[in-house]
C-alpha cells in the first residue's frame, strides 16, 4: 500500500481508516502480533489513536490516516473488518471494492493498481465495469 501511495499520490487522494482491532490480545480470536505488542481491544478513542499512531510508526507508513470513532460507523458502513480496500471515484461510486477478509486483499490491490495506472495515464477515470448477471 505504501508503494501504491508513493506512485499515485500526485493524482488521487489516499486515506487509511483505522478501525477497531480485529484480533486484539484480549479478544476471542487473538493473533500473535497483538499479543506481542500488547494491543488490547480499545476502551476509548485515545487508546485507538495511540495504536493507530504506533501502526504508522512501526510500518513507516506515510499515508494519511483517519480513525474510526468508537461507534465504529465507518467499519459498519463499509464492512471494513477485517481488511478491505476501496477505491472511490469522484462521483462517489466504488471503482474497486475488495471482498471481505484477507482473501480479497490481493485481488483488490491488483485491480486498484490497474485503475490507478489507467487514470494516471489518461487523466480520466476508467469506466465502471458492466454489472455481471442476467438481464
């Protein structure tokens, strides 16, 4: 993601949205990094901000970040948990929307890369794909 940001930040706006921690050390489904780093479920917005800042520093990310509120409205609206990638056109329509979970991440990143390359080359948003299915 960092490389994509560096390659295309001059033509599109990027934003990471940090949501609730999916696999916190004290959750029902903890993962190793959360245990190693003592990342627990966020009890308040200050804790969520602290972990988000740590993420940026640990991963040396320079992508702008916003942090979902404790009401988790962004996460709920986009079904962003656990990992999602969205590319939103200027008309508000989704050009790329990853499938939920880790399985959709790589295909969505590849699709976003193609879209961004076409946009950078032409200066015009590529058309949306035709809907699949019967008429």
